[in-house]
C-alpha cells in the first residue's frame, strides 16, 4: 500500500515539475518578446496556477508597466522636442529675417532719420529674440523637470502692482489704461516668486499685444485659492479661440503672421502655475478676454 502511495506521489511530483518547467519556458519566451510587443499592452500570463510563480509574474508585469510608462514618456518628450524645434525655427526666423533686412537698409542709407528708425526696429527685434530665448529655456527646464521650486508666502496684489508698474512705459506707449481695484484682498499666497513673476510678466505682455485700450484687475477668494482676474478689451479684428489659448505655439492669428507672439507665453505660464499647485483658465465675455489665475492661499497666515 505504501508503495502505491509513494508511486502516486512521485507521479504527481513529476507532473508538477513538468508543468512548472513548461510555464517557466513560456514565461522565458514572453520575456524575450517584451521589447517588440509590450507597446500593445500585452502582459505575461500563466496557465499553471502556482502561487510562487504567480507572485513572480505579478512582479514582472509591474516591471512591464513601468517599462511601458517610461517608453510613453520618452515618446511624448521626443514629440515635444520635434514640435518645439519646429516652432522655434519658425518664430526665430521672423525676427532674424527682419534684423537682416533692416541691417541691409541701414548700410544702404545715409539719411540719419531713417538710420535712427531702422536701429529702433532692430533693437526691438533683438529684444523680442531675447524674450523668446528665455521662454524656450524655461520651457525646456519645465518639460525636463529641471526647474527648481522654492515656495514662499507673499502678497499677490503687491507683486501684481510691481509687475504692472515695471511695464508702465510700454502700456503708456500703447495707450492702454490699467484699472486696479480699490479694495484688495490681502490674503498671502504660497508661490515661487521667480515663477510667479514670469507668469505675471507673460500676462502683461499678452495685454500689450492684444488689448485695445484698457485692462481691469480684480481679486476674490474662493476656498483655498486667491483668484486674480485680469481682463482686457480685444481689438475688433482679433480672433481668439479661448479653448486653445493655453496650447503650445497658439496665437490669436491663425496664419501665424503675428511676429510679436511666439505662442508660448500662456502655455508656459499655465505650466508654471500647475507646478505651484495653482490653476489658470481663460474666458471670453463679449468684448473682454479674461484670464483667471488661482493661487493657493497661505492658510496659516489667513487664520492668524
């Protein structure tokens, strides 16, 4: 009797080893094929239900998920780089062509008034090139997660006033009147000052390029956010697709003939705001284009 029991146990063990080896060979084949088929969402699987082997397969599948996620991120980054290079080549070509043309005119004329005019235009184009370079640099840092974040408590209204005052001459030149609120919410917000400054600068530059004659600033509290709303009247010929204003390389002129805009300002601003745990959106109300900036409030300061 014991002989039969030993025989049956041995037979069962042989079957167990046979199926186990078969599953291991199957897993080995599937692992070798992963680089060619993992992008289609395939996973390792077993026909033989053995607990230890199932745990191993689960761990390998987690590795597959991680591998696919890295592949997806790498592909997205590659597409972003291609798109950025295409936009960069287009946007830099316009001011560079302008500079080249006016340099030729500068050499060809002896009229001092025209020379002064050409130099002013060249200076403006160079300044725009520097702004674009800063934007592309910031964008590259953002998309490779190299931009460091230093969060501090600060007064958003005070910073807004400082930024707008720094653009006073340009706003005056464009005949754009800025209206500040009489009563200001004094809640402190949590933000990176350098990043927030860049966001506000981009918002003012957007006003300089597209406002008709005025801009209105207002604030209100909504839960854990202090909301800055900046609205400007829009020119009659403006065609703004509000659902696209935060898209990369979008400008209000679909033909891309607007040499003043790279289409990166608001896109980059939203990226920076998201990084600071804030929000940014836009809307059209009749003749007004409105940007809402939500920044997290310093709750400890608010309760003191």
